[in-house]
């Protein structure tokens, strides 16, 4: 969940309940928009891509179980179409295609063993 200002690294100094304060903690520093323009551009792109999704336009009556059962997911490991489900595996990837085939999303996850 994004709150106002998260898209430009706004902080309330750890205060998650600053809505009732009328001081610097709850104010938005508009200089952050220019300072963190790259992050703002990234968040705008995420929002635009989210609005382009076509799942709900395709069939708004699908519940989550139906959506998952109809999902087009292809699993991969370090090589395409070759997922490694063994206990020693440290990488997994997947490609999801929207129900209409208009959008594709690729995710890669690796475990480094570091915290």
C-alpha cells in the first residue's frame, strides 16, 4: 500500500499516526518530488500498468479461485521452462499471461542465504 508521499520517499520519522498533527511530520516536502524524480516516475509507471490490466475487463465475475485456476503460468528455473523444485534450488522464475493474452509479467526470485 502506498500512502501520500511514499512515491518520493517521504517519511514521518517513523510516526504512523501523524494525521492529527499540523507540523513538519505530517506535511509533504514538495522538494522531495524533484529530489526523488526517478522513484516518482517508477511509481507512476506501476500505477499506469495497474490501470491497463485486463483481467477485470475480461470477466468481472471471476472469484480468486477461478482466476487462479484459469491463470496461464509457466515456471522456469535458471533456464527457461526448466523449474528446479529440489531442496537445493536457489532460484525460481515464472511468466504469467493475462487471461486475454494482452499482458505478460515475468518474475525471477533468487535466495542468496544472506539476511
